[in-house]
């Protein structure tokens, strides 16, 4: 008999919405699990991430639901792992941030070694560049700060999940606005799909 009294729960960053829906559907999980999305603007205030996750996680565990946290460390400085240590059996996405798990740790490390001054975009961040980056950093109010914030950057790299011309164009425009050269690398969704699939196997085993 399964432990959970309600559907298993994924607590996820809203920046992963389209990609998470795609990988859940690929695993046949889209109708079997519930996803609770937290606002994507937490990217700009990572110190708030754990505080937002904690009550959702604690309620789900009180309800005896199986939980997966669709976040990497994401700038919490280990505080997310400290929270998850209080809840054995709750996993998260691997790596330090979405760029690492989407690209894969070895590929991401190689990109960093090749050019440390890289500003990364995902499909979501490219599409929402104005809200999450330009306005999020206050450049809409003080555009002169651009050269201060990005003085040590040399390029923008789009870690693309899909072959979407509109996303590529949005990322190209973002790079131009930042005064940086643009590169695109198609990484797909494997880095997200693999840990979600591993979690889905544990769900199936528990329900057997």
C-alpha cells in the first residue's frame, strides 16, 4: 500500500514550468503527481527560497505525501540541503543551479573553464528577460548600471531546451542589450528528465 494519502508532490521553480510539464508527460506522470510552483522571481532573491519551500514541504510530509523538490541549490548556500536533511527521502535536482543540471555538470564546468565571464540564459529566462533580468536588476530605472553589473562578462550563452526561433531571437536581443556577444548551445531537457524519472521509479515502487 502506498504511503501517501494524496498524490505525490513536486515543489518547483516556475521557471521550469514548460520543461517540467514536458518531462512529466514523457514519464506518464502528468496526471499522477501534483506540482506546486513557486514564483520565478525568487531567482533574484535566493535567500527567500528555503522560506518559501519549507511550509509547503512540511505540510506535504504531514499529509504523508512523497515529495520531490525541483530546485538545485539555486543560491541558497547549502540552506536547501539543510532543510531537506530534516526530511529524509526528499530529493532535489542536482548541482548548484539550473544551468548546471540542464547542461550537465561536466559540460557546464567546461564552459566555465573556457570563459568564466559568461551570463547564462535558459529558454524561460530569454522569454522573460525584461521582467526577471532587466527590471529585476533595476536596469529599467537605471540603465547606466548595466556596464557596472556586466563589466566582467564577455558573452551570453543560451542553454536552449528547444529549437525555438523566437527564444533564440529573444536571447540574441538580450545579449545585444547587455553589450555582450551571443552563443547558443542546445542542451535539451535530459538534465531535468533524468532525476525526475529516477523519482518516478521510487513512486512506482512504493505504490506496488
